C-alpha cells in the first residue's frame, strides 16, 4: 500500500498541529508550514516543518519545492493558514483588512495554485473556513470568502477527481483566543450556547479533516463540514 502524503499550512499550532499529529499517527508522511513555533512546534519525529508566510509568494514557492523534493506528490492539501484580528467593521483599518485577506484568501488561493501539479488524481483539498464566535466582521468576511472559492474549485478540479471541501470549526480551544484577548469568562459564556455543552478540541477538527481526506469521503466535494457542537443549530 502506498503511503499517503499531506501538506498542512498553518500547521505548527492549534488545529493544524493536531491534524499533523493525527495523520502522522495514521501512517501519512506529513509536512507543515508556519511562521510561529517553527523550531519548537513539538511535532512527532518525521513530520517536516517548513517556515513559510502564507502571504508571501516566494515562501509559498519554497514550501511547494520542499514538498516536491520530499514527497514527489500530495494526497492531501490542508489549507489551514490564517490570521485573526478582533474588531467591528467600524474599528477595522485598511492594513488590518489587507492582512486578513492576504493570508486567509490570497495565500490559500496561491498555495493551491502552486500545489496543483503535485496533487495526485483523487487527492483531497480542505480549507479551514470560519473562526468561531466573537472574532469580528472583517475576520469572518475573509474566511467566509473561501466558501464560494472552494465550490468553484470543486467544479474545476472534478475532472481530475480532486475533491475540494471545507471544514468550519465552531468554538475550538486553540491559542488564537488568548492572542485576541478572549478571557476564560468569555469562553464560558459562549460554551453555554453550545448544545453539546463543551468547547471543541483541535482534534475534533483534525478528525473531520482526516475523514474528508479518506476514501470514506470519496463522493463528497464542494461541501462545508461544520464542526461546532451544534452551535449553529438553534
């Protein structure tokens, strides 16, 4: 059986790191990119780590070159890189807006474009879309812009049997909330609105990505898998 390969952007912490750990434990050869924790990510031996800023096309080229040199081809491209900026529409300036779209939209688009020659027939592409509660209008717009892009790409790549889907996390316990100044009391308030009664773990999202990459999801493309503990149900 051929060993599957995966490239995960934004893979040195949070959801990306959990996904790298899960896939590695299931026999994948895994490479992650990131700009933080690159030398101290604490990932398992055998997971390759490449420093790459998602907003930099030369960095993206470097990461794809590394994936080509080490793997030759890819079975999964998990486009998870993203940044967050808190605030309302009224408090968002041009720089914050441009930063959000450069990383969350442009970076993901060009990573996929440059990775296309490496994607095997039948490969899977997964976008992370959404950012839970309370992040701010500009952040949600930047991530939300990936949904129509994802659906368009699903149609474009279908002739190669490359499936393109998204996973939308709800409230997940990752370092991003601390960086945004979210307090434990705020998290607890949001948790009370989650039907399943708990904050999600990064491995909850990792399992969803692993499913979308698997043969069990071979008839799923152009879809958005919401993993929120039922947060959007009521």
